[in-house]
C-alpha cells in the first residue's frame, strides 16, 4: 500500500509539472494568435491531457512498473508515439485549430518536436551532470576507504 501511495504522489507531481508546461505552451500560442484568456474548458482539457500524458510517461519510464527491461531509446519511442497520438486526438476532438489546415498541423508537429528535443536534451544533460557528480562522490568514497 505504501508503494502505491508513493507512486501516486510521484504521478501527481509529474502531472502538475506536465500541466504547467501545457498551460505555458498553450498560453504562448494563444497569445501569438491574439487570445487574451484561457477558458475553463481549455484548462480542463489540459488537465486531463496532463493526467493521461503522465500515465503514458510512467508506463514508458518507470523501470519496474510495466516495462521491466528496455533501453532508454526504446522507452522514448514508447512514450513519444502514444503521447503524440493522444495530443493529436485532443487537438481534433476539442478543435484546437481547423483540422483541414495543413499549416496548422505542420506548426503543431513542429512545436511538439521542438519541445520533445529540448526536453530530451535537458534530461540527457541532467543525467550526465548527475552521473559525473556520483562518479566523483564514488571516487572520494573509494579514496577515503583506502586511507582508513
């Protein structure tokens, strides 16, 4: 039960982060198109999208939950394809832009890819920095063990 509660807390935290990101992106795009406010219905759509997107993220990236062993690249594909399908479904169902406007779709996919690449590179950088930090700490630990 404790593992379930801890998992739900992590899921809630990640869903909040995804919701914040979705609102920022949608808000920025809305400003570009002259909108001055987000309706409560858009906020609810983004909340549901964030909850479902975080579930997909958990399936793809939580190592011991559903997918036991997979390379990071495989996990990225397991995340990005269903999330893009979910995002596209929301865009169609809730008419975020005219479905027959090819330019809007190209912009939509372009924004998705840019955000995906930036997030991927950010995580990669964070993993490398953290890895180097832990390597340094491990080196210090080994040096201290030899001295004692």
